[in-house]
C-alpha cells in the first residue's frame, strides 16, 4: 500500500496564491516581489528568495505548522 504523499510547501504556496482571489500581478505589486520572479515560482521554474517568501507569507497571512515525525532510536 502506498503512503499518501503530503503536499510540498511550494504546492501549498501556489494553492494559497490561487485561493486568495487576486491575480499574480496584484500580489506582486502589493508585496514588492518582481512579477516575473513570482510567475517563474508559480510555474515551478524557479524558487523565491527568503525575503520574497517572507513577503508572500505575510501578505497571504500564512502560518507554518510543524508536523515532524518522531525520532526513532537505533538503526
């Protein structure tokens, strides 16, 4: 049986962009992120800088929830 794969953080960011109801142009304008950089990120061609990720997260009012796996002992 296959494990259910959780969404990658980048997939979740793209979904948040889609769900916010604004165009990528409007998001870029309001966050100060270069429009072409945001488009390349959205299309999976490039990552964003930490500064841009922070601006995007703040603008979209995102929170990160940690769901770490418990550590296992031994080999």
